[in-house]
C-alpha cells in the first residue's frame, strides 16, 4: 500500500487485470498499476527532490506569492489558448484580463438577471504627489491602457479573446475546487460551461456532452502516415467519462501507484474519450492543474505548466498521440505519454526553482535602493512612488531614476500614468 505523502520508488507490480471503460467495441483499458520504467522512477524522484527545494516558497510573503500567481495565471492563459489555434501574445492577454476586471467592476447583476452599469467613482489624491506634474511622454503601454479604459464597456471580443477570457475564468474555478474530495461529472460540465461562456459560437453545447463524432487526425510518428484518433461514440461518452471518474476516485481512496501516474493516465483517458464537442484540449489542461493541486503539487499555481507544455509543443502532442493511438489495445503503450508528462513536470519545477534563485542573485547585485524598491513591489504585489518615498525615506527625484532604470532593465512593469502610476514586479 502506498501512503498519502511518502512514496517508495521501487518497481510497481503490474496487475494483469484491467478496468474496462466503455462498451466491448472500442473499449479503453486502464490497468490498476501502470507499467513503470526506470526512467519514470528517476523522473518521479527528481520531481520530489525539486518539490522539497520549493518548500522555501512558504517563507515568501503573501504579496510575493500573489505576484507569482498572477504572472503564472497570465502565462497560463496565453499558452493555454495558443496550444490550440489561438494567436494571442502575453501582452494582449494582460490587457484582456484588465478589461475583464473592469467589466466586473462596472457591471452589477440584479436579482432579476438584468445588467446595470455604474460609472467608476473618481477619487482625488490629496497627497503631494498629486501635484507633481511632469512632462514625460506617454509610453505605448500607457496609451493602450488609456484606450482600454475608454472602450472596455463596448469592446467586443474576437474569437481568440473569447477563448482566453473563458480560460482565465476557468482557472479561478479550478482554484476554488482544490479542496473537493471528489471530482464529479457535474464539476466537469460546469468547468466546460465556464470555459466557453464567452464564445458565442459554442453556447449551444457548453457544458453538454458531444452530439456528434469528433475524431482527430494526426501524423502517426510510428507509421509516418496520417491517422485518425476516434473519440468515444457520443452515446457512450457519458458512461465512459463516469467510469473514468470512478476509476480516479478508486485510485485516490485505494492507491495502487504513484498519484502522478494516476493523473497521467486520467488525462490520457479524458483525451481518448473527448466527451465534449469542442474545448477538450483546454479542459485537459485545466483538469491536469486541478488534479496536481489536489495531490499537493502547489508549484503549478506559481509557475505556468501550460507555458512549459507550449515550449515542448511538438513533443507534447507526439507523446500523447502515440499513447492514444493504442489506448484501446489489450496492452496500451503508456510509456511515451507518462515519460513526457513526468519530464515536463521536472522541467517545470526546475524552472520555478531557477527563477527564485535568479531573483535572489538579481537583488544581490542591484544598488541597495533599487533592491529595496523591487522587494517592496514583490512583497506587496505592486509599488507606487508614494509607497517608495514613505518606506525608504528617499528623495523623489532619486527614486525616479531608480524606477526608470528598473523598468528599462525589465525588472519592473509600469502601469497607469501621471499621479496614478504604479509598478508591478516581473
């Protein structure tokens, strides 16, 4: 029996019995214990080694953790939709998130379901900085932000932005569900509705099982030919998905293997079923995050796993397709997918650890005042000129020089204009 927190990395026994998911024709078989190679054992050990090193994150301030999570969210939304057909830069995603937040502030839904709009209140800043006018030119970012503020209420999203808006809101739903004891069918439907809520063309099937076959073509790396990956029959998809969820819960209550292998198998099974008409790939990414967080791998909240998969996009799809191509066989070939999945998690953890170490090195070589400014931004998630004056006691003109250099070097991001300027850590 495998414990809940400590796992031995010996060779797991291979049980000949299989859990059958689906009908006798085109069934998918998930063995209670996936065959595990020496490579997978080594990768799991590396993941846990980095996981131990990342425990130092608990010493970071809540504000710094919030800043890391915001940056990871931004990167996850961009990479999550780009892994499909969308073409949005991280900068465009950042502006989109700003628009979504503004709409949430300006729109209030009353009990009858009607939407009412309220004008944003204007507060005067009575501090000395309010009268510190400067003749600096507006940056491109400031111009974009000003136009966004004026047009956010009437702006119509294009198809790519609709996907990104849905993915952003779905990420927040995932975080709300980390403590769920069981992942059920209704949770997946609700997540799918959230994912597609902004997409006008997908309203008819959001949160519903697929109504027609949704096979996917791919270049078979084993045969070199164009092949088709058939999803579950629409009539069988509900039973297959529920059987897969029951298998997941059984593995959680009575584990027969390391939880990372269970997650890898579940995600492959979900892709094999493709229970929804559209959005299955994005759902697979969201479910991967949810299951990892529920299993205690909290690092995925502070560095983007989607960005890691985007960097290895070709290897990602090739490994998944190779396993899916034989997932209905008597002995599915799990190794291509599990090896890639575990390798991606190793690289993901390594990148987060390197980033934290690099942050320490950067701060050690900066002038003390610049280092103090960056630390303020990281501790509070943002910093203003007034904050820096109050907390460092330094002269405004001196601080301006440090702020400008930090922005130029890419250590801080500047937002707003005039007296409303504030800075965000990268």
